């Protein structure tokens, strides 16, 4: 295996690999954002979207000495 690293510089290889994976991740996210089903930025784009749930806490807020 060490002979493979003699042919390719490890730092250049890792930089190229990380650049490729970053571009691939952006491409996947932009493809998903272009669809109606998987677009998480627009609320109206979700099919069957209901009213957002409200958070109800059964506990009273804790009072501290500062406030």
C-alpha cells in the first residue's frame, strides 16, 4: 500500500478528495431544494403541511435571585 502513496502526493490527494466531497454535498442539497417534496426552506412547499405545533411547558419558569 505504501507504494501507492509514492505515486500520489497524500496532501494533494486529500485536498482533492475533500473538495470533491464538498461539491458533491452541495449538489445533493441543491437538487433536494429544487424539489417540492424535500424543500425544507419553504413552508408552503410541504404537501399536507399542518399548523406548526406550539410548545407548552407544564412547569413554571424558575425564578432566580437576579430576575
